[in-house]
């Protein structure tokens, strides 16, 4: 599904990505780990078009997306969350989800005047699907609440539901359980674990090694912009290079 080849990215003389390559298959759950400053978020930013790479290539479903803007990459089926969540806090929970549906007829000026039944029907079905996602997340009673009033864990749940509303095939989740209580961690991990059954692939950046070991079938360890180790969670966790990097 995703093929990353020889990515490089430098910021003011600091090499954030160095010859980084990896592949992600359909239905795979991949953990991306490494110390702070390893280049994990930079990798997400390059993959999703928020910053350009200096060189290298990214292919998604055999289509090269290198240098494409974020909205085009999102429309192709890749969506992400952020550490700072980036929800529209002054809008309702349901409205945040409705913003993420693709190809809405009401977004086109001509449809507003000439195809009102078309966009009206789509708005109704999107709202129904949005409520289904909130049911799936376990927060249907929060639909009319402002997103900014949700707890931190509920906001993280909402950000994942927004990715699903965009009908993404590949979800890039940046620290989905960081800073959460054990009950919310378990709830989010249960949702992530079930995504391959819906035909989704997932890459998660996470410092919670227990969470990575629990849900990921493969793990990539990064340090100083390079891929240092890759394999099963057990293999990476016991790799002397990984142990040394964390101890340093």
C-alpha cells in the first residue's frame, strides 16, 4: 500500500531524515518508535505533504504522491492525526466529523442552486454515518457538544473518527494514547486493533512501548533520521542498537 524510498530532509543543517525507506502492506499495523528528535513526526509530515522532502519518493497504492499537497493525498486515502489534535474546537463534535467527508456536493456552487436534493441527501447520509462513528467511538451523547469541551482522551478519539470519516485506507496516528488514563488507552487500542478488519492500515508513532507491543505486528525504530531496526515488536525491543539508543 505504501512504499517509501530513500527519503532525505534537512532543517538548517540538521539531517531530519537520512535515506529512509519502508513498506506498509494492506491491513498492517506498524509502530514507529524512537527517541525525541529521531525524525518520526518529520516522516509523517513528508508522507502527508505538509513539508516537502529534499529527495526520495513516496508511492501510495502504486501512485507517486511525492510533493503532492495534503488535500490531494487525503483524497487518495491517507489521513493523519497530530500531537496537537487540530480539531475545530468552536464547532460541535458531529460537525468536526462532517467536515472530513470527501466529495460533498454542497461544496460546489452549482449544486447549491441546481442539485439541492443531491447535496441534501448526502448531508443526511453523512450525518447518519457521523453518528455511527460516534457510536463506534463510544461518545454518541457528545455529538452536539463543542469539540473543545471534550476531555483530552475524547478529543483523541474524535481525531481518529475524523480519519475514518475521510474514508482513509491508511491512517497515520501521532501518539494516539500519550497522556491518557489506562481505561482510555485500552479503548483506543481496541479501536486501532480492529481497523485492519475494516481494510485499514495504520502507522502509529508512540512512546508507550506496552501499547506498541500490544497492537503492532511490526515495528520500525528510528534514530537521527535513520531506520535503525525493523521487525516484530519482540525483535526490535531486544535489538542491542535499540537498547543502546534508549540508554544513551
